[in-house]
């Protein structure tokens, strides 16, 4: 019996061949299939169990510089035929773009590809009963830590496995398999002012063996929730701000969006024309590395069939290179950096694993070396202007005096300009436990405006 991988590859190949016969100058097809499980437990009772399989094909065609895309989950012969004809008909409705063309044949990756360990076959054996048990254990561990934890927003366990195939008429074909598993718990405590304080902690991994235990996840969630009791605002001031690794990911994610090809050729980034100049302090080196094993952004080839490789984006504060797909590279008179990502049939530049090189101090030592400032654990809102770099977001965390937390903080806003913030980083902590494709340690910004009471 043919494997799932070979069936997906055959389906994508059939679509590309059919689209070429219908008149496409260039055709691309992806076929994907997967299986997801999600369970949610609240106060010991099962609130949700969802398990479903899914399959989909997506096609992209180019003819005379016109581009069209479509997709379907109907994989019957009739469904595939209709998908192909729809794509060809849509070409007449699109505007021509002379830069819309596939990668050159000499740019394409050649297999066999390295095993980046992003698929754990054992996840398929985790059934709903096992998922419910893990979520229940995590919530129990959280609520058992302290009697003040008397409520819960629940605990959720999820796992996902999937495979995909991509075939391009310029000569590329390849397949991928991936998996992920996650567990999150969110206990609630009553504060003295009558407010509810909720916190959470989660673990996520490619492999089940790398997931933190339900007991540890529950304990961490409980401690984070209890630490928020008594939170209050602080007077408006300027001070040091330390971003925890979770909050730091959000900051660097905003920066990463500004070095992608689409933002640059549309001139919707404050980094337009800044290559070769300082964009951060000398403490900051940022690397896009798709070759890391068991990481969430790892890939052997990009969404246009080019071989992926490690690239230094910022070296000791100096902006070295943007991340480009073929379209944005042509718009900017550059070469692609093999950074194309494919979402359905749509292709655009993206990061893979975006990594900030660590410093030599722990996060605890970084706090101990701060005389006065705010340690940010969470941020709210979307106050970032990519064109100007202006930044302003609500924040919660802890106030620091003489290297120690003195009380939790809520209802404050931190503001600056992202360019100023990154140039103001004066210390970076050790590498945190990876929990997304952004692997960013905690760091300290020497001065930001903190707006409070």
C-alpha cells in the first residue's frame, strides 16, 4: 500500500502536469494531510475533546506574468479537476507583475535532505484519554500548590502531526513531515482588592520526550499566578526595563517583520535603506537558522524549492541582510535568501528559527544587577508602527529596587521607538528554553518611558 507521503507527492505531481496542459507557463502545487487532537479540562471536568483529520491541495499558476491561486479540500477526481480549471480562469482577473516568476532551475535544492528531527512518530499514539489525563494532572498540580488558587481557566493539551508535498514545474519536488505537542494551564486566584488574577504557563515541543511534565507545568503556572497578587501601578517615570524571554520574543518578532522582503519593497519598514548601519547595540546578534534540529522553524528547503541556510541578519548591532523570497528579491534587485514561506498557495518571505545570541548572565543575575526598573512578563495591545518604529504597549510584571522584586506591577504602558530600544540594550541573558521559532533570551533596555499613575 502506498505511503501517505507518496500519495501526496503523486497528487501534487498530477496537479502540476494538469495545469501545464491547461496552458500555465509555470505551475506549483502542494498537497497536505494531518491529524490534530485538542482536549480541555476545567476544574477537573472535561470541557472539550476535538480530534480531526484534514487534507488540502493548493495551486499557484503563472502565465504571461499573471498569477492566480486557489485551493480545495475536495480531493476527488472532480474536485481536483475543478481546482485546476478555477486557477486557470482566475488568471484573467489578475494584474500582471513582471517580477512574478519562479526560481531559476540552477537555484533549486537537490535531495536527499537532512533529517532535522521535526517529526515524532510516537505522537500519533497519544489518544484522547491520555491527553485528558495530562491536562487534568497539570491543572491539579497548579491548584494544589496554594489554597488561594481557587479557580481555573482550564488546562489544554494539543498535539498535531502532518505531512506535505510540494511540486513545482521548474523541476523541484519535496516532502515534509512535522509534529508538535503542547500543554498549558491557567489557574486563577482572588486578590485582596477583589480582582481576579490569572496566570499561565505552557510547554511546547516537537517531540513528546522534550515536553515538560504536567507537574512542572502546573507548578510554574501556580507560582506565576500567585506572584501577581497585590499588583499595582507605578508613578510615571523613565527607568531600566528588562524583558523576560517571553516578552523579548514579541519585541524581536516586531523587528523581524521589518527585515522581510515584502515590507522592504513596499517601503512599510523603518529599516528601508539601513543595511550596513547600526540598528541595535553591540550586544545584539540575530541569526535566521533553519537548520536547527527539533526547532519549530526548521526546514531543509523553502517555499520556492531553494536550499535553506543559516544567515546572520544583525551582527553585533549592524544590519547585515534582509530575508527575501524570489519576488521581493527581484523588486529590490537582489538574490533570494531562500526565505520563502508558503501558506496554502500564497508565497512570501518569512523567518525560520530567529535566534538572538545569548549573553553570559542568567536572567536572575540580570535582575540582581538592576538598581531600579521594570521587569516585563507580559504585554498587551499591538502598539507598534513598522514604518516609523514607534512602540507603545501595555505591560505587567514586577518593579525592581536594588536588584530585587519589590511588588508586582499592572496597569502601566511602556513606550519608546524600536530603533532606540534595540540600540539601548546593554545586557543579554542566557538562552531560554525554546518555546517557539523565536529563540530570544531576556534582555535589558537601559531606559524607557513607563507611564503609570
